[in-house]
C-alpha cells in the first residue's frame, strides 16, 4: 500500500523523522530492551493489519470503487 500526502512536511518534521530513525538505529546497535519491545509490537501491529486487510480487503475495495463512481457522477 502506497500512501501519498498532499501536505508538504516542514523542515522541522523532516528533522524530527530523521532524528527518530537515527535514534532507533542507535538503540538497535546497543541491543536496547526498549528497542526490542518496540520492534516486537511493531511486528504484531503489522501482522494484525495484514490479517485485517486479508479479511476485509475485498469489501473495502468495493466500497472504495463505489465512492469513486459517486464522485465521478457528481461532476
């Protein structure tokens, strides 16, 4: 799934994201217990999201198509 944002990130937001990535890398290198917890729960979140997409993906796709067609009909 590719997400696109219409809002351009500010310089500060880009900086914060970069700092966060570097901090996570440093924690991983140090084998920090907090990093282990974060990665474990991220994996659980991703697995749950994949399961939800597998279960409801077809219905969600149909709803999305209906909304797209409604928007085209309004124009």
